[in-house]
C-alpha cells in the first residue's frame, strides 16, 4: 500500500476548513471566515498566523470606514499544499 503523506499544518480541523473556504475564492474577509468557523477572533488569528508563517496564506489589510478589514487568500504554495492534502485524504477514503 502506498504511504499517504498528510500536511500536518493543514490537517488541523480549523486550518483545513480555512483552506477549504478559501480554495474556490480569490479572497474572503476575516469576519466571514470567523462566522463560518464559529470561533473567536483569537482562535482564528492563531490559525491564520500558522498558515501565514508557512506562506500558505496572504493577508491583505485594508482601511475602510475608519476600521481595518483583513482579507485572506491562499498563496500558490498554500493552494498546492491544500490540493495535495485533499488528494492524500481521497486516497485513504477513495
């Protein structure tokens, strides 16, 4: 049997869900990602930092209406890592 290699950084449930949300989109606002995951700002920030530190996630901070809004998007490296991880999961369940 072929050994399946997971991306342990992505495999954590919240980080996997972040990548899954962002994969089909150009970008998504922090607040909307937080709503989908039903987590606190601090929990989401922790996961975003881990993905960003690995160069899997790009953060675009924009000032609008006197407030700063953060938009998230997968980098090419992040998209490739996510897609490889999904392929590994499919090998197990497929």
